C-alpha cells in the first residue's frame, strides 16, 4: 500500500528504511489510546461542523470496530505504515474509504503521539500507585504484628541502637508515600491535553480543544502548541519517579539479601520466593530481591537514555523523540513486575525474632542509653559519653556485654550508678523510652500506624 504521506514522492521507501524508521513493533501497545483519541477528535470535528456529522459518526463507529478487532487479535499491523497512528488510519480508510480520509483534518501525528503517550502514562501511573499501596498494606500488616520485635538498627552497617521491625518497615512505608506523591505530581503535569497543536503551529480550523479534553478526561489544554508537541518532560518525570521508587526497593532488597545470609539469619524467605543452585545442593538464594536490585540499574538507564535523547533537540518535533517509547515502556513493565513479586516475597517471609533479638543484644546497642542514664543522674552528656566509652572498652577486653557487668563493677566506673541501671539498659527500655513522634517505641509506632492506616483508606 502506498504511504499516507506519499504524494510528493517519486520513489517508494527503501525496505531498510521502512524497517529502521518504523515504530509499530513497540508503539502498537498504544492502539487503544490512539483510537480513543481519534474518536474524540472525530466527534469534535463533527460537532464543529468541520466535517459532516454523519461522517464523524461513521468514523467513530468504525474506529470502535477496529478496536474490537485489535483486541480479538484479528488485525495484523503493517511495518510500511510506520507507526500505530498511521496503521489505524490506514485500516480506517481501507474500511470506509473517503469518509475515513477526513479524520486527520486539523491534526498531525506529532499531536497524536504526544496525546497517546500522555493517555498511556496516566493509566500506568494509576496502576503503579495501586501496586505501591498494596506493598504499603503488606508493610503495615507486618508492622502491626511486630511492634515489639526488637532488632539492631545500624549506621555504617555497624550496630547502633535497638529498634523494632515495625519501625524499620514503616521507614519504607514513608519512602513509598513519597514515591506515590511524586507519581501524583507527575500525573498532574501529564494530565494536560496536547491535541490541537497540529504539527507545531496549531491549526486554522476552529477546533474545540476543551471539548476534546473533557471527552478524554484531561484537566486542561496546553497553552503553547510548539511546546506541546516538543514536550516529553512528563516521560522524564515518570522515569525519575520510577527510578527513585526502584532505588527504595533496591535498598530494601539489599537488606533482605543481608538478612537471609547465614551471618544474619534475621529472616527466612519462603521456598516459593527463593531459588536453588544447579551445583550446590544446600543453597537457597534470594534471587527475587537480587533481581529487583538489578533491575534498578535498568530503570536508571531508561531515565538517562531519555534525558540524553532530549538534550539537544531543537523545537519542535524531531524523529529522535520516537526513542522515548522503549525506555518508558520498559521501565513501566519492569516496575510493574517488581512491585507485586516484592510485596508477596515480604508477605511470606518468616521473621526470626530470636535471631533479631540476639543481634540487638550484641554490639553494645544500649551504650547510648547507659550514657543517657548517667545524664539523668546529673552527669554532663560529654562526660557520660567518655565514661561509657571506657566501660565499653573494658567489656570488649573481657568479651562481655553491658548487661553482664555487676553493680560493683559499674560503681567502680561511676559511683552514681545504682541497681536501676540494668532496667535502664534493657533492650525493651531502650526502645520504649524513645517515645517521641518518629521514634520506635511501641506506643508511638501504634500511633503512626493508625495515621498511616487512615492514609491508605
Ligand atoms: N512514530 C512517531 C513517534 O513515535 C510518531 C510521530 C511521528 N511524526 C512525524 N512527523 N514523523 O514519535
């Protein structure tokens, strides 16, 4: 079939060029957005009497049939028709001839591709947000059951102070809240209708852009046609939001991987969410967490690819911009694979409370609390820090913990230490004394969980 734009050409396109130039291989997934956009455009053309209303109705009806046919797998796309926009228009014209040829009045493909991508990104943002909410629900449930489950908190991956599983998991809950908010923000700037921008300089037809915006569920219309067909910021913002989301999943993955190592044994992954080794019979590997961590690099790659593609493009549309699709699609697909499997992996893993508690007992995680104990008895914090430092040093020499010291030994270090020191440095006390908003005490975490339960509804 000859090209829809073939009028001014004497030769047909080289086969290599058809293959190289064509995007139908990957942009066919935009078929629905393209058809819905065309239906709204046709309706508006009829309403404005730019084309006969009867024609617009036929176009609308036929486009709906094409949609059904595509979904039934009855349509084979044509590489020579380049992209999804021209494929659908070509099919339309093959069905209704001259009437179909009126659809593209006052519209360009630059218009169409900007519209389709926005519609697609909007839908996907909603889906990804729902998946994040699902993961948040899993974290919240585990936290509710583990308000008192103590584990060591780390800085520099060195034991620092005791916290709880609830405190640790709800930290990720907060990160995911920001991820959802970033996506929401991206959504706002994606929710602007570009259609009506023409190739770059809008159009002479009296299009009713507000009507189209309403038909397609856009908040508002773009205010500069040159910008609207050149803009892929919303794709970059999406990839940025997804990159940060993946960064969070990757950090969590890293902890999961550490925690199920033999050295930690803080958790045990469910058999259904682990894999074995082809040679070492004993192995149970955290492949899911590793692959989520690995895919993070790939999502960053997509962000970098699109930033680099857009970097020097003059206004307005340039064919380079066809390269936006694969990174955006790939990032969306991979994030949508990661989120549910990650949530299920977390949901099914076993928390080894005994191992976590053992871990929190070692490494002097209660040393700060011993210093705070002295402060409460009137010692200046800097002096208390020095006294406890010396006590810790002597314990290290003797290979014992702070709670293994006798009261006499404590008194030698500081005469003001009394019997109540042992309660003050117990892990439970260390956690529950941290009773300000943001802290790990059971009481505070309950409060925070209640706030976040409300946020999720
Ligand atoms: N396939 C193109 C893309 O993805 C659609 C827009 C093409 N416009 C053009 N004037 N060549 O960017």
